[in-house]
C-alpha cells in the first residue's frame, strides 16, 4: 500500500495529471461563463428603466470595455461599483468577472474571497451560488493550503442527485481524493460519472482519462 501511495504521489506531479486538472478547471470556467451570459441575457431582457439600472448597465459596459483594453484595475473598479448594489441581478455578473480578473493578476486569495462572497449571497439563484463554490474549490485544488475536510463538506452537498453541477462536482471530488491518496474513493466518484445518464462527452472523457492515470500507478 505504501508503494501505491508513493506512486500516486509521483503521478500527481506528472504532466499528464496536470493536463487533466487544467482541463477540468477550464470546464468550471466555461460553466461560469455560460451562467454569467445567461444571467446577463435575463437582466437585459427584464431591464428596468430606473436610473439605478441604467447606471449599473453603464458600469457593466465600462467594465467590459476596460477588460478588452487590458485595463484590469479600472475594470475591477467598475465591477466593484455594481457589487455595492448586491441585490441587483447585475451583481452576480460583476462578482464572477472580478474574481476572474483577480486570478488573472495572480491575486489568488482575493479572487477566492470574492467567490466565497457569491456563495454567501442568499438572494442569488442557488445554481449561481453553488457554481461559485465549485470554482472556489477548483482554485484551491493546487494550493498547499487546500483543506480536504472543507472540500468534502461542500462537495457532499454539491454532488447530490439533481444538483445542477453534480458532474463537475464529482470530477473535482475525485481530484481531491487522488491528491490526498484516497484512491478507492476517487475511483468510486469517477465511476459515478461514467454510469450517469446525464454525463456529457467531456465529463465522460475526463473521468476515463483520470481512471486510466490511476491504473498506470497500480
């Protein structure tokens, strides 16, 4: 068993595993973009003619324009103005955009705090709050300070049947289990994906690749 654990630990440092991790984290980012676009479309469709909503729309457009011009601090400033009105639907977009920009600036801790703030906003749709938690844990995965107990508590809730991000949660759960040498548990999580009727091609392929990586160490 000691030899197996040592082999798994070495495998975690291998390029193939890192590629798998990055691919899955990219899936989380894509999912976040899809949600943000969906929320944005809803906001514009339901947009009020009040002065506040008009101003929030101006700040949002200014923030996106600043991002396009690589003026990241200016963009964050625009998103912060929107976040001050956290009960407005625009705020969920601003939170995710700010977190992404902080990660781009390598301000990992600050970005993670923003994602946790999203999860704490009870007036946001549950799917948005849970997506923020998944992105938070994905960012924590490669950190030396990642907390397995915290991850397990959050993922236990996110991987229940009928949860919107269940498959992403199971992939992330398996990666945490591999990192902490809980190989049988990781296999079980990955097999849940493979046997799920709702598994997408991407989630199926990632689960298969991760299982193959584990098998090579046994």
